[in-house]
C-alpha cells in the first residue's frame, strides 16, 4: 500500500514542479489565467518549430507554424498553448496551458521526456510480426500505469495469423483481459475489428505506441475514413525523414483524435523504481503489503502473498516472471 501511495505522491510532485516552473516563467500570470487564454493546440513539432492548430472560433483548425518563447519548457504534441501572430504566416507560442497528463519515455541517458500531452487513452499496438514480446507489453503497461493513463491493447495484422497461431496468441492475451485490460484484435489491411476499435476511441484523444513496424501509422490511415489522402501524405513525409526529429503527430479523425508516435526498438524504464514496477502489474496491487516480510522480493521468501496468489491461480506465473525480468533489468541499469 505504501508503495502505491509513494508513486502517486511522486507523480503529484512532478506535476506540481512542472506547474511551478511554468507559473514562474509565465510573467507571473496564474495557471487559470493562462488556461483561459489558450487559443491553440500543438499538433506536431520538429526542431525549433511547432505546428499549432488555432482554437480561435473565427479560424478554428487553421495551422500556424510557430516558434516558441525561449522562457518556455519543451512543449509536446497535445499541449494547449497561448500563441500570437508573428508576421503573416507565422506565430509565436507565448505560454503553455496546464497539462492534464502526459505520455513519455526516458531518453537513452535516462532522462524522462514527455512526447504527448492531454490524452485519454494509450493504445499499445503489437502484431504477429514483429513478434509480440510479453516483456515489451508489460514494460509499456508499467510506464502507462505509472503515469495514471489508461491502456488498451491492440493486436494488429490479424490477417497474417493462421487459426493455430491465433489460438496460441490468445492464450497469452486472454490473461490481459482477465486482469482488466481491453483488447482489440484488428487488421489495418482488411479492416477486421476496426468498427469495434472505433467505438472505443469515440470522443477521445488517443496515442498509439508500440514497436516500429507493428502498423501504428497503417491503423491511423485505416481509421481515417474521411480524409485518407491527407493522413497518408502527412505521415509519409513525416516518416520518410523530412521531419525526423518529430516525436509525435496529432490527426483529427471522424469523432476522435489520434496521436501517432514514432516506433522504438526498446522501451526503457530508467525512470521507474521497483515499487512502481509492482504497481504497474495491476493485478498484484491487492496483494501489496500482504507478504510476511516487508521487503519481500516475491521470489522464495516464506509467507509471500504473490507466490500464494500464483499457486491459487489468482495471478499468472508468466506475469510474475515478467515482473522479475523487469526488476532485474532495473538493477542492471543501476
Ligand atoms: N498484413 C498486414 N500488414 C500490415 C497491417 N498493418 C500494417 N501492415 C504493414 O506493416 C508495415 C509497417 O506498418 P506501419 O504502419 O508503417 O507501422 P508503424 O511503424 O507501427 O507505424 C507496413 O508494410 C504495413 O503495410 C495489417 O493489418 N496486415
Ligand atoms: Mg509509423
Ligand atoms: Zn512477496
């Protein structure tokens, strides 16, 4: 229990510090004052430039290429901002609105970097190829839980799976459903499962994450019925390297918004400690603080509530193995 509290406190502190930093840098104006003035949302960024979509009623949807005032922190896709016209076609971002939440990951040097803000849902996309690794899914889930975001699992490329292969995968995946995650099986190619997924996305801003090549951009295209050419053009130029430093890109779909994120090879958890990994295995939470020893590693100690839960079938042994692998990898880094 104490572990859970700690991680929430830590989160709150991070958010508070960010807001303090903002408040002091925004010429003394209060958070609410800035929030009320927000007239744009960042939909892409690359290098020194941001694409800001205007929220001004008379020109809603207009995209303005903006620079940002030097006193502002690094802004990300989804951030609400106050911007002002700067010349005919350009603008300048002068303030950042409050972040409701954010998704991010640590850079190779271990520093946590937000990549998108103000999101409702994180789609963790995986596919038959590249092969889904339970470890990677679990790493994503830990990171998402730690940020208090909602995760949904997506198995894409259903069209490539034989009945037998799907059955094998189902054995692994059904466990995630059992512990409370929604899971959608789809194909960006033939459209299977897309209507159901659409329903889950309605009215929300959702970021797609997952290994490179699992079909995130293809899913964005498939979900965008009205405007396919635009999205294809946008994501193509973006992915071909024209804007290689872009971290994520927001697209409007009919009835919802999607943020595509660039694929990654590994998902580091350098910013997360052992207690937070435990918290990220949501089905372990009811057993927190129940072990005989307070510092139980849940490996072989007597009176371990986690091992007892495995034996009684309440927790899957595979998830516990996965937990150990993640904890061990943290120790390797440290
Ligand atoms: N067979 C099949 N191929 C797919 C599907 N979705 C994506 N792909 C292919 O997988 C490759 C990677 O897709 P992409 O959308 O770029 O993946 P991303 O890196 O996650 O954005 C491309 O060659 C796609 O055509 C699918 O549902 N079925
Ligand atoms: Mg992509
Ligand atoms: Zn234990």
